[in-house]
């Protein structure tokens, strides 16, 4: 039986309709201008996004995954090095590390924020058998929540580690009043369509205040060229095109209001789900959570998801399998019961519909349906 009402998990077309005249004009201008790669629109976007992140430089690339890979390479990570991150993240975080030739090492997460637990990082660094191989840490600002950057930076400084922030899910978020992406050596953004600032295809950017890293990144993304036909290093083809730059420039003007709307809807969810059967997300003290995803926890997650689906409510699970359980990464040798908080999260988390165009009436319907779950 089809539910009488449907609440999609996300509706990207609704956002386009709200911007259609400006968006169509921006795309038309690019097509008529005849310059599609590494042009003025991309340069302007790089400056604007870098500024919004509290950084001096922005380097547009082909995807968020490429942003992480190239940032790690620009920070000196090489084959045989070790890079630390968490197993409760999108697989692309780890794909990017592996693509540099480095070995991935995991540490567990804090259960309340789902982000890297500095205590676990400290324990790993104290116990590392070959500490000279450990070169970088990738804290993931997950679901729109900032990781605990102060203790992470202190540990990185003590142990001589580069810090490459994964900001794919948290553009516009802040930690103690400072934008994420501005703490580490680099911050890596994704413009995948579902992100808080999404393109109409793939796209990404690295932001940094280190001029040398920025120059290396500009060369890496464009075949290792220092100038036309002079290649000074091994490089890649990873460039943000002018069409996506134009689209993102239109959207960037709305990012702050969209993030504020996400926060308003999250507060409504919090209020309506108080004393319900699920655990609602917590904004860590001093953080500005932008709720890329509104993620609740339930010990009966799969039953709850079916209950909501029967009522026409789409949900998602971010993420159902910890990365050390994934077939591609079994060679890392971690036991299945390693990282218990990450494993528990994958069994309990459920993402409810949340996007700027979602109506408050829809949130009321989702919450009423959830509260009727038995």
C-alpha cells in the first residue's frame, strides 16, 4: 500500500526552482563566453570561499576526494607514510588517503559528536611502533558538526603531524567561533550535489593560508605545470570547471541563510522529539553545527526505518558499515570489534529528512510518525 503522504529525504530540484532565473543566466553566460576551464569565475569563487572559511587561498579541484588526496600530497605525505582518520566516515575519505600510497590508521570516535576522539588519537600516538612514519591526521567534521580541533591540533603539534581537515559535510560550521577548514594546514571541501553548498555534478576545493601549499596544489591539479608546457612535478587532471564555478557562485550567496534554515529545522526536530524513543543529535559546546544531516540514534534503527518508510518518509543511513569492515580494507588487519563506538554508531544511526526547502509541516509529520513507533 502506498502511503498517502510522501516526504523525500532531499529535494534538489526544489532548490533549483528557487534560484532558476539567476542560475539559468549564470550558465548561459559561461556557455556564451566560450571559456570553460580555469577562468575568471573559478578564480573569483576560490577567493570568496577561501575568505568564508577564514583562509587566504582556495584551489578548485574536481571533487572532495581529489581535494583530500592532493592536499595530503601537497603536505608531503608519500608512499609508506601513515595517515590517521576515523572508520566512521564516508569511504572517499579513506580512498583519498590510500591514493597517496600512504597507509590508513584508524582511531575511534566520540559517541556524542561522531567525530574523532582526541583521547583515542593520543593513545594511538603514544603506542605507535614506528612514530616516524605517522605524517598526518584527517579529522572529519561529520554531519555538519566540527571535530574537537583544539586538542587535535595540540597533539599534531607535539608529534609533528600535518592536519588536513575533511570539511565535506560541514561548510559553514564553526568551532569556538572559527570556521572549520581554517585550523589545519588545509581544509578540504566537497561540492557534491547533496552538500550544504552543492554543484550540479562533482567539484571540490582546498583552502589554506600556506602560500607554498597553495602553489603546490595549483600545480598538482593541472598536470604538475608551473606554466604552460613546463611541468615541474608529477601531477593530475583535477580542475573545477567554469560551469560549476558559476553555479556555485550563485549558491554561495545563499549558503548562510540555508545553514540558518537547517539549524532552525534541527531545533524544531529537537523540540518535537524530546522524550521520544530516539536520541537526538547534540551540538557540542562552542560549536556551530550546520546539520548537513540530522542524525538520530535508535537501538531499533532498522525497524524504525521501516516504520517511517511505510508512512512515506524517506530516510538514510550514514554509514551502515564501518570502513574496517569493508572488503576493500580488510588487509589493514583490524579485528571486527575494534573501534566499538564507530561500530555501534553504524548499527544505530538514522538520518531524517532535512534540507532548507523542507517545510515545518513535513517535520511535524515526520516527528508525529516517529513518536508513534512502538
